[in-house]
């Protein structure tokens, strides 16, 4: 085996052997990895063996495949016999059309059947006729194999779609919905008390091979589930049960894959209840950003208590519900598109919801108008994400009847708790060696995460800014270069440390070059 771990290398497939039977077996085997040329190869082989022209005639008596010299002009004269063969009233026939001697063989058992037509100047011997008949059987078997492969691929795609839907239900924290979706074949993962998310970065083409290599007959992966990320082509999401009596076998396999290939990296979350899959996923994303800059390319999440758990409950709920109040009057799809846009690019939101990017933009515009926020501003997105996290944390509490927040309203600080959280978050940047890194991050946030504008304000190059951002990811243990919680936490940290007093921007904002998010 060569190439990437767990992925067979087909580029060095041997050429056809010299013997007649060996060559035919080679062509039949070739169907397994080159179905587009398998049947044509068998027809060409029969032409070389018998010296006759060969065609495979399908519905409406049209030629599907043929050797270059096949005399298509004889087909109208063969209409009656082709019809009897196609309808199963005859198995084989021999006839003549002028000087052309023709042998016809019914192929398979479909209704109507296809017909193998051999045309030449000489009558076929008994042995040659038998070879033609056997070739028809081989083509029928190849057709069945191709049909089975089509069904198998369809099953795999449906299984993938089911896993994505299940993953999205878990991301929404709805474990009951997840079980209802899988009635009759509930995956073992849904019985786990705690899980970890392992996020593997690999070549996009490797994801299906790895997923299928560890897939069980039910379409899942034992007490785990592997999902081809619908947003990031190079990500394979692996949710692994963390039960005390179940060894995390898949987690060990993923580590081995990373050790074997320098193209792979792995981020691992802390253990979480199954209903907190979204939090575990964000942790794995942050850990993956760190893993790419470490020698072993494997990193666990270096976490701290989420900010929403540290804020005073009643005060935080009042602020969050007031901020989110306008979303209640909007369609559910608009609210969901808005929530997802806080963590994924608009193209990713479109993929997750099965709508166009333009439709996503329209939903976000509706939310912006209702909320009075510009969601292309990183601090506005951070405020909205925190409000959603607070309400999700206390979702069983009684609704607070409070007025809308005034312009520039900020979340409660909880005394010195939030400041202590911010100091701990920014702690790795306190070292004098990283002063420029800290200044770059603060300027980057104030520039709405626009690296070019940041470079101009600092009097440095965009390359320097990018290098400092990558170093910041390693120091802070957060993903800062894609839409997500890492950037939000950086906004919170600078705000509660007093270094960036304006938490939200309710008026027009200055956007990055790509109009993020």
C-alpha cells in the first residue's frame, strides 16, 4: 500500500497480461475500478479474439457500445430478430444480411434485454459461438455488478445524509429528536453519557474511504459516528463515546492516521454530555487550529469555563433576551440561518440548510434590520453569539419581560469574574516577548479582522500580521482564522480586560474585504 494511510493506491494498476483468458479476467476485474471502460474493454476483447465487429444494442435498437468497424446499416434489417431477442422469446440467433453473417445473443434478464450483435464475413464455428454466448453472460454479470455498485453508492450517500442530519440535531442539543430520527436503528452513540469530538483534517478525497473503512452494517461506527463535514471539505467530524467501560478505539485509530501522514492533523475536545455536542465541536475546531502548528499535529482543547457560565444569571438573561427579542417575530429558518452564520461562512450556512448563498444573505439582512445590528461586524456577531449562549444555558428559566437594550448596551460583567476570565484568556500574551502579538490582535479586532487594514494601522506587512495571528492561535489555543467561537472569545477578552471598551457596534461598520461572515 502506498500514499495516504488507509487509502489504496490505484495509480500503479498493472497493464493487461498476454494470455487470452488472463486478459479477459483483467478486463472483468478492471470493471471494479474503471466501470466506464469495463464493458467496452470486453467487447474489444471479443473483437480481437474472433475477428468480427461487435456491438451492444439496447432500447429502441440503438447501439450503446461498438467496435469502430461495426456496420450499423444492417440494424434495420435485424429489427424482427432483435425484438424477439429483446423480449426473451429467443436466446440467440444466426442470420445473414447480404454478405454479412450475423450472430445475436440476448444479454441478461432485464425486460427488454440488450442484445450482443457480432457481424463478419465468415460463419462462426461452434467454439466461437460459445465464446460469444459466454461473453454475453459476462456482460450481464458486469451490468449486475454496476447496478449493485450504483445501489451501494446510493446507500452510502443516504447514510452520509442521515449522519449529517443526526449531527445537526445533536449540534442543536436535541437528543430526543436525534433518537426519533433513527427509530428502528438507533446508533449506540446515542446511548453514551459523554462524548468527545475528534476533528480530523485530511484530504477531501480521503474522507469517504476512512468513513467506510470503519462503518458498521447499520451505517454508523459502533459507539462513534464519522461525518463528512458539510462546510469544510478537509474536515472529518468524529463523535466518539467517552463511556468508562468503552475504550475509545476510533480515537486511537485517528491518532495513528495522523502519525502516519504529515498531511493529517487532529483536534480533540474535552468530554461533554451528548446534548453539548456543539460546544464539543467548537472546542475541537479550536484544538485543530493548534494541532496544525505542533510537531505531532494532535492537540486537545486547552479550555476554561465558558464566559456565559460566569455571568450573573438574572442580569445576563435579561440582557440576552432583550437583545434577542426581535428574532422571535422572524421565521424559524431566518433565526437558524443567523445562528449558523455566527460560526460558519455564508457558503457553509447555505450547505447546512440546503439553500442558496443569496437566500442566506436575504435571511441575514432580515435579521440585521430586526436586531439593529450589522452582522458583518465581528463585535456585533460576538455579542449575538454570547446572547444565544446565555439563553441556551438557561433555556428552562422563566422569560424576562424587559425592554429592548439601549444603543451600545453591553453584557453584564459579573463584578470581577469576567475580568478574571479575560485575564486568564489573554494570559499567554502577557509575556513581554509577545507584546507586539497582543497589540496586533487588538488592532485586528478593531479593524474588523481585516488583515490588510491591520497591517496599515500597525505600519507592518500583511504577511507579518498573518504570522502573528498563527502564533496567537498556538499561544491562546484558539482558531482565529475562520468564523467561530475563537474570535468571539477574543472580542470578549479584550472587552472585559478594558482594552477594547466598545463591545458592540450598533451603527454602520467598516467591513473586511470579503464582507464576512
